[in-house]
C-alpha cells in the first residue's frame, strides 16, 4: 500500500466514525456491490472509447456499403 493510498484510507476512516450503524452497513453494501461489478479490461475500455462497427464484416464490405449508399446531386442545375 502506497503512502497516498494509506492517507486516503485514513481520511475516509475518520469520516466514517461519525456515521450511525445503519449508514455504515449501507456503505459496506454499496462498496461490496461496486467490487462485484464486472470490470472492463483496459483493452475493452480502449476499443469502447471510439466509434467502431459492432458487426464482424470485413473492412472491404463495409467500405462497399458506404460507397453504394452515397447519393450525389446533379452539379448542372438548370433554372
């Protein structure tokens, strides 16, 4: 445990001394739930941080779909 972590722990511990028993139990329950949550790996968090196609299509097929869906207007407009 680092010195900073120990200092943080001591600070929170002193804050919790003033709480009643019910509030302390509620705090323990919430901390337990937060520990049990499934943690994302750093790699998953990295890939979720930007837009990506969720499908398993190849890059070529996605590129073809995008190009096929493009609509261009006629540059020679007649008035």
